[in-house]
C-alpha cells in the first residue's frame, strides 16, 4: 500500500540509482498513450524549474528493476529558440538531472522521415536510441507497407512497431528497452564534413571552456538560427551574432542554416529507400473534414459545439457544486455546534478552514468536465482545426487560435480556463492568455451585475435596457482584454513568439483510458498545487475580517467587520475610492471581496445590517435609501446610476479572486500573479473613476 | 506579399536581429511558375524549391518536412484569408500567410 499512498500524493520519488529513459517524438504520434501504457499509474507531474513546461515522469518496472521514464514535450526538432524549447536538449544532455541511458523516439508510420529527422538530431547528441513506429495500422489502411527490419539494420538501432491504442507491440518495446539498457546502441550517422568540424572547432576555441559545452551542443549552436543553448555562455546579442557569422563562414556548401537539415535528409532518403512501399495515392480529405474546416460553416459548427460544451459544463457541474457547498454547510453546522464553547475556534473552523476547503473543492466538478472536453477535442484532432478557424481573430494581438478555448471557458470560471491554457504550445501566447483570462466575465461577477442592475437600472430604464447592460458588461471584459494583450505583447513581454505552424492530425477516436486519466490528473494537480494556496489565503482573509475582536457587541457582524483590520483599512483608503463615488461602507465591501468577488453581495448585506443576507430586493432598497453621512455630498444618496455603473466596471475589470491568483502563480510563476493583480486593479480603478466622473458629468 | 523583403520584415519578431537578406534569396527568379507559398491559390499545387533560410521560421518548417522537393497542394483559407491549410507529403499543415512567405514553390498545373 505504500506505493499507492505515494501515487496519490504524487511524491513517489523514483529510486535515486534508477536509470532514466527519455520518451520523445513529434506531436500527435501517440507519445502520451505510450507513456501511459509503459508507466501505468506510477506517474508524477511537476514543473521544470523556472519555466512553464510541465515535467511528466513515471516509473517503468522491468523485471524487478525500476526505470524512470521522462515524457518530453512533443517536438519536431531540437532547435531551441526559447528556454521552454531548450528543455528537451537539456534533459537529453543531462543538464537537467541525470544523463538519460536511452531515448525512445516515437514516430508516426505515415510520416517516418519527419520522425527520423528528430531521431537523427538526438543521435547526434550521442544518446542511444530505440525507434517506436506508431500508428502502423493507420498507415497500412492507407496502403503503405514497411520493411522495418531493413530500416533497423541500416540505422543500427532497434525499430519496434507499436500500436499504442491497442497496446500491440508495447511488450515488445518493454523488452527492447530492457535489452537497450544492458547494451545501448547508437544510431549510425554519416560523419560531419570537414567544414562542420572546422566551424565547431572555431566556436569551441572562441567560447571559454569553463562553460563545458560539449561538441554536439556546439553543433546545435552552429546549426540553429538563434539557439537558446547559447544562453549558457551569456554573451550579448551582438557578440553572439558576430561569433556565429564568423563560424558559419566555414559552411560554404549551401545556406549554413540549412546545412543540418540537408545532411540528415540526404542520409534518411537513402536509408528509407525500399523501406516504404506505397500502393495507393494519398486520400482526399473527407467531406466531414471539409465541412469542419470550412471558413464559415466550420465556424458556425464550432460556435454551436462550444456553446453545447459550456452548457454541459454549466448544467452538469452545478448540481455537484451545489452538493459540495451543501455538504460543507452541513459540516460547518456540525462543527459550529460542537465548538460552541470556543468562539474563536468555531469561527476559524467554520468561516476559515471549512469555507476555504469548500472553496477549493467546489471548482473540482468544473475542472473535471473541462479537462474531459478539452482531452476529447485534442485527441480527436478537432482542436487543431478549431485553432485554424479562430486564429485570425486572436492573431493580431499576439495570441493564437488556441487561446480561444481557455478564454471562452474563463467566461464560466477563470480557474479551469487557466488550466486549459496548457494546450497552447507557444509560451508567449500561453502567458498572454493567462494574463488576460481573468478579465473575461466569469460567473462570479453575475451576482454583482444582477444586484446593481436590479436596483438601479431596471427600475428606471426598464427591462430591455437592463438586459442590454448585462450583455454589455459581458462583452466589456473581452473588449478590454484584447487591446491589453496587444499592448503587453507589443511593449512588455519580451519572449519571442513561436510561428503559428500547426499540423492537422488525422481524425482519431480517443482512447477512453487516456481521456479519463488526463481528467483525473488535472483534478489531482489542481488540488495539490492550487488547493493549499487557496486554503491559506482564505484563512488569512478570515483573520483580517475577524480580528481584532470588537469588544462592544460581539454578536453584531456589521460592527465586527467595521472594526476588523480589513474594515479599518477600508475606512483608511476610502479617499482613494472617493473619485469613483464610493463611501466607506462600499469601500469595505470592495476590499472584502478581493478574495472572491461574489462576497460583495453578502458583505453589503452584513454591512447594511440586514437580517437575510441574500434577500436581494430588501438589500436593493437599503442601498437606494443609503445617504452620505458627511462630506460635500452630505444628505444625497450614495447610490446613483453613476455609482452603480462604476461599481460594475470595477468588478468587471478587477482581479478579485484569490484562487485565480493562486493558480496563475502555480502555472507561470509568482511574478505574473503580481503583474495580473496590479494591472487589473489599476485598470479597474481607472475604469471606475472614468465611469463615475463621465456619467456624472453627462448628467449634470 | 510578392516582395520577399516585406515578408521578411513581417517576420522579425521578438526583437531578433535581422540577418542581411542574401543575394540568392532576393534573386530567386520569379520567372515561369515560381511563386511564394503564400501566393498559392485555390486548387493549385506545387513543389518546394527553396526557403528563405535566414528567417527563424524556415527551420521550423523544414523540421515539419517542408524541404526542397516536397510536394504540396493548397487546401483552403480560414475566414479573412488567413491562416492557410496546405496538404503536403508529410501531412496537412496550417500556417499563417506571413510564415508561408518564406517558402518558394514551383507551381504545377
């Protein structure tokens, strides 16, 4: 049972002496399915230090010996222009932990040459190889047949035919890995020309030897356009460019940057001669595909599909979320009665810990469902088509077509939306999407909109204008987000963007096991990595609202809030919110809702000393009756249409969600959580002030 | 995007230093059937003849299999003409027009 416990906590530390096998290959070659097949449930997911790439590793048991399998992100080549792409090279060279004993390179049978190109690059780094040719059945159905024995003897490494889907060939691969660990075999590559040797020697001379770059790494620096491996040396840009230009003068045969590609492909063309026989011409794209990728019809289908998905997420998750909330309410009652004699502990357990744990768990149903639909879209190959259709809409501001799904799911809740950004390979587009996703009008904003519109817009202007206002506030987030993305992309984020080049994988039926496994891993990951922070934040906020204990009337919640640290802070910074038209009560409400924006409704209820907290009509009346107690506007109502609109704009743009901040910090780093918080709060304040002043000016 | 130099400017992303355009790239003859991949239209097909290697995209395209001699066929555009979908001997690829403008193609009828 020991192992199972570790498996749940995800800390099943592999044996220190365990050999490491690296799984690498082109995207869409069934790598993940193969990884799941090899390691079963003995997996753990982490992050590579300092970058946003998830580090997946698992344990493979080979006749009683445990081997660590590392699943590298899908890649077409080892050329790395960003730290995120460099990770494959670093793992293969042993710069990130132990040097791998063996690399298993997966490739699609139908596109053997492309897969082998990557294999050549790995072999050039000096790592022993096993080639796993996947989707044999698919290629054979297309009329192709293969002589893998011939390929194996020509390249000098074992070639295993697998079908990760059915599990065919996996045992064979396991045996080959075991044999490969005992007796590693290197792929035969033609030796590099004298020109390459001269250029490498030149670079090795020029680069100080204390950086310990190996010859094969120096070749990568030489061949790649702007290799991130050069970061190890840390020269300024101009010096790098000058050094490379001088080294590349040795490569006179063709363009220096095409040298590697030309050499490998020349080798592969001869190695593949006679290996593949193709009886039939390639098939035309099916009618369904033509419909799904049609510029107009395809978009409509996609819109309908996404609508259904979110309808499903919303309607399927709501009962589960209600049940979780109900369960925690029930627990709070039990513990509340039990801890009656200790009011501080009662409050800590009920309002702090249970509310916090409930606040974490309540997201789980949505995250499970979102991961389910996203895995379906990815595994069927539809995600790539959707990205193709949506790219133009997002491309202009540095995002790409894949940003669409995370942004749309942020309309339900930003937390699953942030997790959905993992489908974006381009680190820059992913970061941008994470930065703007919290601006989408999530469902927690709805109670605020409904309260304000119901109290101040609907009674005066009628239901049509009220509905339009509600719609406008849902659009506002996106309308602000895209220009923000453009500005951040243009002037702030200095990460090079990946070119948007996507392969359209053939339509495939997803493997249910893989889909469910990914759903489970996503949920587990959320609990492990974000849960703790969300819990800690809820307890801190609870403490800020409960201390110091008010001495006068302990039972009056409004007095307690007013005299708590947060209440005192609200009173102190009220002048900051005066230009937006807020009095101190509203300011406390705004501050108290920083951990979760929907809290404003209940906080306002408590502050306005109402009995039933969420009794909206009476809260609306209380708010309408509220007058300025002092100051220049003394005696005038606090709430006007201008105040209501300014409050709604503030809530539309503000980062009032501790959970989102926690997930942002876990996904891309603490720095970006701070950036998101600062820019959104600043934007919200400016928006609120502009709205209040603008509307007031227009009205008088 | 008939001018390769403009395509090149478009691609200078992320503050990369531009390599100077090389003579052989500019001089790629536009005679006969030669065109940029981005200019390929409905129902047309061709063979890759060369890439503008000094641009970072071209290495990625080569890794995807767009090497000289690779046959390809235009499939369709997304709405507003961008990105484009191309069928090649190594699968169906979707790429933006400015990325496609680093590939010279010999049209086939």
